[in-house]
């Protein structure tokens, strides 16, 4: 397992939206998927995953339905809604802007002379 | 917005269903995680232990989910009410004392506010009440508000010369004794007022006639107006 990263506030919502955008998933699969795709760098704590899912559902960005899992068990699947798709696009853009800006600032500080 | 409301309403009123779903959802997660460990070669009991450990406090997670659903406030309130009722049942003496104390406190506040509201905040019940002013004279050696009043001749001079007012009214408290054949005399608050007093405030007597300027003449017959309370 590589080094783990603490998720900054609000980024978990973005990761969840992105993950369910690829197709309906249940909570466990969402956390597994995020972990895999981030090469184990991001590990989603269940303690924050489920509250986040319920919060996103309340906002109408994802909707839930009960289905049957691959191993024939009843599971709650989450799917992206139309407004969730909009939110994902907006959040992705905002995140890219923010991380680019932060990267820029950090690089400048490294190159400049300390006062 | 509508979605949010629908979601919350369902969460509040279909509480047992929503709670059951939450239980199912979290149990499914635990089972999946245990299966994953078992597939990786862990003994089942160890897998369950590991999974529970990683999951953290189940009740905490559920609480956070409830909060995320946006009904934590309503639920907490209900819980508090139940808790309060139970405590009352256990300790009725204290409950009575507390209710009495709060009741008295609210009552006293309400009474004081009623008086303060009538005296300080409510405007006078007259048209254009913002235009009504009270004129005081200054007196040497006495700070305002301090005025023993103006004489009637002074008032007549003011009325003749002051151009800034639509009307000038003079009054003077003069208690009177009233009696009739059947009862002892009683003392009442009464007031002498210039003939234009009620007209200036836009008030009309309910019965009879208002004072007229002729009533102010020294040789005029005495006239009086009775308040409704009398």
C-alpha cells in the first residue's frame, strides 16, 4: 500500500460524483473504485463515505435505487442525476483551476528568494 | 430544492423505513469488505474483526448519515422532548418549581412589556401624530423639563403670534368633585382645555357638540365634556 493522502474538504463529493458518472455503483464499490483508480493513494473512510452519499442524494445530485449485487445480495446503487452531471462538470473545472493556481503559487515560492 | 424537501420529509416521516435501509446499506458494505478479506486469504473471524475496526463506530456513522439527510435537528428535538418528559415524571416537584418559575418570569415580562409598549412605543392614536409637539417654557434656575406652565393671557398672545403651528392648545389639570342625590361626592380627574383642543387632535365628541371659540369668552356659560369612562 503506497502513501495515503488525506482528502481536502469537499473533494470526496467530487470523487464520488466522478465515480458514479461511470455507471451506477453501490457504496462499497465506490470506495473500492476510488482506492484502485488513485493507486491506493486515496482511501475513503466509510465514516465519511456514507454521510457524503446521503448528502449528495439529498441535494439531488445522485439518486439511489435498490438492486441486486454481483453476488446476489440486495444493494443500494447510486446513479448520477442530470443536475449531478452539471455539478460534476462545474466542480471538476473549479478543482482544476484551484490546483493549477496552487501549483503556480508553490512553484513561484520555490524559485523566488526568501525575504 | 423540491428534491431536498421530498427527501427530508420522507426521512422524517418514513423514519423506520429509512433507518432500515441505512442498516441494510451499511451491513452490505461490511459483508462486501469481509468477503474481500476472506478472498485474500484471511480467516473469516479475523476478517470480521478487521472490517469492524476499519469501519469505526457504527452508531457514529449512522448519526452522520442522519445529519447528512438533514433531519438531525428535528430528531434531536424529539429526543430532547422525550428526555425532558421522562425527567419530569421522575421528579415532579422540580418540574412544578421549574414551570412556576418560568411562568412567573414570562408573566412578569409580558406585563412590563405591555405597559412599556403602551407608554413608550405605541404612537398616539391621532392622525399625523408626528406633528404634535409639547411646548415647554424655560425657567431661570431650573433645568428642562421644568415648567410651571403659562398663564392664559400668555397663551392668548402665543396663539395670536405663533405662525409655525396649525393650532395651539392649552390645558390644565383641575380635579373636580362630582356628586348626585344617591351617593357621596367623588373626586375625578378633570382638565380645563382651550376650546380648540379636540378639534386640533381631529377628535369629535360621540354625543353633543364640541367646544366652540365662544365658550372661551369670560361671560360664556360653563360647558363640560364627559369622558366615556364616566
